[in-house]
C-alpha cells in the first residue's frame, strides 16, 4: 500500500530489524496515517529503498546496526529513526551527587531491577542506537512519548521531531453491540501484569481470550468484544501510558482503562486512569466505569479529536525537513 504525491520522492519504512510484523503494526499504521495527512508518499518493506528516504524503527543490535551503517556509507545516504524505548537524562537524586546527571533506561538507573527487558538488551539497543547517530538525519517520536529528555545531548545534537497524532478511522462507538466481556489485554506478560490480571479475575471480571501474535484484523475483532481495552504498565514503577495501545482501541471505538498509572502525557486525555489498587472501593470503581462504557467510548473519541487539534508541532516544518533530507540524500 502506498500513498502517492508529486511533492516529495517519499519515505520508505525499512522493516528488516523487526522479524514479527505484529509487534510494530501500530507504529506502521501511525506513520502511514501521518504521512498521508502531510502529503508525503510512503511505502514499507524488508529491503531499503534507493529512491526514497528510509525510516527505521528502533530495535538495533550489533548486527542490525552494522546493516544500516553499511547501507548508508555505501550509498552516501542517511536514515531517520522512530524512537520506541525510553532513554532520558535526569539529575542524580542523592545529595552527595547533586548537580550530576544519569542516564535512565525505561525510567530506571542501570543499577535498578529491569523486569520487562533484561538490562543487557536495553544497553545493547541504546548503544547501537547512539552508534548510528552519525548516519541518522532525524529521530522521530510518535506523539509525545517517549519523552527522551536530554537525548539530543547523547545523540550529538541530532534533532528529535514529534509526529503529532494523525486522524483515526474510528467507527461510531455507540453503534457497537453490547460486548460480552469486560476487558481485553494485549501485551508481553510480566510478573506485575500477571498479578493485576489475577486480581481482576478473582473479583469476577471477565476477559476476551487474547493470545499474542494476532493480526491487526483479528485484534480489532477481539477488542470489539470488550467494554474496555486495558493498559497495564510493565511494572509498578513504570510511569507512562502506551499511546499505541490506546490508539489501537480507539481505532474501533473502544475506550482504554489504565490500571496503575498516573501519566500526564497528551494521550492521557483519552484514557481513564486508576493509579491506586489499594483503595477500598477499587472494585466498585471498575464496575462503575464498566456500566458507563458507552459514554466513556464517545468521550474518548471526542477527546482524541480535540487532542489532534491542539497539537503545537508544525507539519510544515516536518515536510521542509523531509525535503532537505531528500536533497542531502540526492534523490
């Protein structure tokens, strides 16, 4: 699938470093919708394009970063990278180290416990991402997460551009048949997520059976069977929502209920968040929202439309940057 225009040679999403398409399908849909809105042709594939500007989605090890570097050097080209991991520079907390900074991976020091991904994997991804900075034209953030505070310093001054939220093909939420189940959840299992889901099941809440690795069409069908799509952070200390999870639910007019987060990012306007599991009325809160799911679905769709209109990022600046990139790459 491609969107054609004559104003730019176009962008190509080079997918070679993601063997499982379903893991990045939401990012692909976001990019297609965004570039269609700004009038830039877009395609994707497992091989790079010689006639378009190549975009890669973060997930690099020594082997895949070498593939990118070899391509760029052999053709005198650059790539741009979609950022997916949270890498931030933050001040040290302890008084004796006041005034110094540290690098946080997924919001934690390298000395912390990393349950979602092993620290060695996170360090490898980050090191290889930064090692490609000299052949990276731009870094792209989808929406306003990950924040990447101070990342430009790590990437030798390379710019992080924000691609603001695109229009979604949301169906009217009120037209859905009443779902048979309370919740649906998709995501890699961690000990925290297992505990949360187990607590909900023990209180009689029902779930749509949702395995991993389903196609977008299958996932949409499963989401429609639930009153809410659940967002559960990877662990108790994880502070952010998952915008791609929220958007996938909004695609079919289903609201998202997030348990254990208190995030203030832009997508939070479209999400119900219940940060405290220990409240005595926690179960009653859930049942209240379940009974009100139709109105909450309409509210979420309307909130997303308002969110889109309030973006301060300039699409014209993004397009100008893309035109400059095409000139530099000689295409």
